[in-house]
């Protein structure tokens, strides 16, 4: 069986779907993307200084 990069990307995506959830938060300037793993969080892009409170509230309250 020939494995193409598209096939591998789809399989990896299927595996990560059960492990990770992406959250989209409205930021001061742009959208903020936060990846939620079972034991950790990963901020996917830099946010502005004005977004720190928004991100912390989202993590704490949602």
C-alpha cells in the first residue's frame, strides 16, 4: 500500500481529534486559538497584552 502525505495527514488528524480540542476566543485585535489536551493547554498564536485577562477568564470560567 502506497502511503501518501494526504493519507498520513488525514490519519494523524483522526488520531488527534480524540486527544485535542481547539477553542477560538475573540481577542482584542484578532481571534485567539487555544489547543486543549488532556493535561495541558497550548496557545497557538501570540496574543496582545490586552488579551491576557480574556484568556485567563476563558480558561478559568469555560
